[in-house]
C-alpha cells in the first residue's frame, strides 16, 4: 500500500509545478527582434487608425495623437496589461478599437512588440 500511496502523494505535490508556467504567453526572444520605432512605425499607425478627426484626435476628450497620450494607456514591458493592446486585439468584441475596421495582424503584432520592448519614444533612422 505504501508503494502506491507515496508515489501518488509525490505526483500530487509536484503537479502544480508542471502547470504553473504552462499557460504563460511571454514573448520569447523579444530582445532579439529589431527595435520597433515609435515615431516612424507606431505613431503613424495610431494616428491614421485612431487619432483622426471624429475619433481620438486633438480636442476629442480622449486624444491619441502623440507619445505622452498613447503612453498613458500602455504598460511598458507588458502588452497583456496595456489598455491599448487589449482594445486593438478584441477583434469582433464589444470594446474593439478601431470599431468596424480592426488593425491588421501585423500592426497589432508591431504594437505588441513595441510595448514589450518598453514602449519607448524611439526614433529610428530611415533605412536606404
């Protein structure tokens, strides 16, 4: 009986260790990707998709036309906790932004990488 009970107890005790990290979706290798540039990649996407007249433009109450405004809805290093990332990935959801025309998968991924890289106000040289 002890030969069965002790291994079972050990399995039950160790089981949480196997599943504790199993459902995390931390971006692996994010530090190995090229830096996503806020000024030339993120800001143009947000300005043309969100920060235009009639939506989140200047004077609209909730503006998304510059770094400080956008940074207010971002948790640097954690896209999953960032309001910006939550609303752009709620495709077909009630809170989806922009409504009726979601960002492309590539745009959403680029924003996620930018947030995970620290959501910095980066400006990159134009590649020729």
